C-alpha cells in the first residue's frame, strides 16, 4: 500500500565471490552486494573497485547512466536511483553480461 515493497537486503548477504564480465573476466560486482529488486534482472547496490564505468546518457530526452565494463567496454546495464539500498542506487544488470566467479 506504500508503493514497492522493501527488498530484503540481507537475502544474499552470505554469498561469496564476485561476478565477472562475461567477455573479458574483469571483476564487476561482489556477490554480497547483490539484492532482490524484484525486476527480473540481477541487481546490485555497489560495484567492484573500478571495474565498472558509469557513462551518463542523454537519449530521447531521458537522462540515464549506462554501465560499461571497464575492461572491454561491454554494455552491462543501467544505474537507477533506489530508495531502499545503502547507496541509494541500483545497478540493473543484463544477466548475459556477468558470470559468477569464486576467485576474488
Ligand atoms: Zn569486460
């Protein structure tokens, strides 16, 4: 009744490892920064080190931030504001662009 439900940010808190770029293997997101956003896309609230490039986009009158792999430039997804994450943002990622890895 108050809009979107608050996601359980601790749901994946025990997960270990990182998600890497599916093309070049660059570490992109820590698995314990993933959360259930309920949008069908893998979602994170923080990226890994300097593995992700944030590129402002102004297309069709919309301002968005595109997320690119800092290693190979692959398009990863977009950054959106989010009320309920510690960083107030949500990294909405294409599942095909990341692969889980246990190597940190
Ligand atoms: Zn890459």
